[in-house]
C-alpha cells in the first residue's frame, strides 16, 4: 500500500494547513495511506499529544480516511522527520517550501551547495512534493534524477 507522509506544526499554521491539504489530496488520488507527523522538540516545554493533533486536523479537514497521526520527540525537527520517513517506508513526502529551506540549511552544514530534493530522494528513495505558499505543488521523483 502506498504511503504518504506529511510533517506539520501544531497548532496548524497556514503553511501546515496548505501542505496538509495537498497531502490529503495526493493520498486520495494515489489510493495511499497518510501519516500526519508532528515533532515535539525536547528543548521546548510544550508537548502535543496524538489525540490533539488528530482533533486539530479533523476540525480543519473533517475525517481523513486511511490516516494515522504520529507525534515524535527529537532535538532536531528535520532529523526526526527523516527518521520517521525512513521507518515508515514512505513513497511520497509532502513538505512546504519553508520546511525544505530548513532542511537545506541542515544539509548545507554537511555538504556544499545541497540540492535538498536530490538529497532526500537519494537518502529516502521516495518522491518529494514541495508546496509553495501559493499552494502550488512541485513533485520531485527519484526517476527524474536517474534519466
């Protein structure tokens, strides 16, 4: 069964809502399961529960079929997301362009001039969909880099 993963902030921001809307649409179109992921940072005192995350999503979008809600804790949001994406065997990861920028900064510390979509495809072997502030999705597939 195909798997779509979408990391979001809580409470849902405008950007997270836009990214989540695209992930829900994509999961429906591809007949895929959807994982909605939030990361509680160890260094922050606030903790979000899985039930609160699910409630927030359902208040905004209604019941989302074939979805699961995961809350992980970590020191770095991006690293925790990568771990969950790898563990879930995701076929598609949907992120906002702001999240891609944060990942780009993290990767820049490791390598020169990173192409975050290429890095994620190589590390995770899945499609990456980035959603711009205007709501326009761009899909980056592993096969596109192999041509």
